[in-house]
């Protein structure tokens, strides 16, 4: 594996979550000191949804409550949001983030950005989103999961990838995988607004999480295989500072 990809293998989901939370909290503590001297005293972090980071968010809440890290003082940008979806829909990523992290650590809503799943003009919404990231001084650390099909955010495998935040159709594999959270597969929105590959790759650091046997093959392809738009996560090989925290099951082929 390339040297810019730093791999931590943990015994199971729980220790993966703990290790990822510690790495993230260390970055928040260090960057808070650096950022205090800049025009953006609330450093921006990129957050992900899905089942993988839930344990890490639980750990971060505990760390925040015990005074080990302060998450009320950051700016948060989420990778993506379904489209269309209401911000109060229980399946929206806006609600997911409030329930799994932001409400518990008191990150003020005005500092938590998620693409607007109800935007009348999704193209303008996407352009405005990248602008907001840039105005916030860029993302210090971007948390990522990896889809079974190799997507990051909702950048799905295909002949080409988009650079900036965009309005994308979801791959059937993603609709099927995410149906578990909806009443039926027909209720899964068919589109999303997602940060593009450049938006993700501009983060100073990437923290990629993977858990479970089901991710072993795609994680190996992404980190050790050829760089290809058919595995969007393989582009992470081109980023100069990626930390991967995987449990033994997901890291089995690395
Ligand atoms: P998961 O999703 O964490 O629910 O496996 C990962 C992803 O689709 O990015």
C-alpha cells in the first residue's frame, strides 16, 4: 500500500470506532490552536452518514461530555443529502446528523452545513455549497465511509466522475443497500446532492472508516487496485494524507 495511506487495523467495530474517534479528536484539538490565529476560528470538518461512523460519533459524544474534545466550536460540512427530501424527514441526513452527533455535542445549527434536499435549484445549491466550504477555509479532516460499490459520498462508479458538488442519480446498488433504512425500496430517493471528488480531495486529511467482511473486497480494490472511476474510492490513492481505520474483517485482504 502507498505510504500516503496510513492503515490502522482494529479488532472489531467497537475498537475501530474508538480509534477513529481518538484520531478525529486529536485533529480537532490540534487544529483549534492553529485556527484560532486565522480568519476562520471555527475549523471545518467533513462528516459522513451511514452505519459505519455511528460508533465513532458515540465515542465522540462521550469524549465531548468528559471534556476531552470540544465539538461545539467547529464548522461541519456533510458529504451529501438525498434529493428530494425534507430536512425534517427522519431519513434525511440532516436528521441523522442531529440525532447521532450534533444535538448531543451542541454544534450550533448555523455551523452545520448539509446540502439542501429541498433546493428549488439543485445546481445553484451545489455551487453555493462548494463556495461555503471555501469561505470556511476548507476542510481540515473529512470522514468517509465506503459503499459496497466503492462510492464515496454519493459519487457512484461510472465512466466519469464529477469534480465539484453535484446533483447525482443514485446507483441501483446504493438504492438497494440504503433501502434497509426506509419502509420499502420504493421510498429511497433516486437522487442526491453530493460533494464531488475534488470537493472531497481538497480536504487536508481524509479519515476513511471500514467495518465488516462485506467491505473487505472493495477496500482492497480501493487502496491496492488500479485508480479507476469504476471505484471512486480508488482516487484516494492520489491524496497525500489518508488515514484508514478498519476492523480486522474489513482489512482482511490488505
Ligand atoms: P455504510 O455506508 O456505512 O452504511 O456501510 C457507507 C457508504 O455508503 O458510504
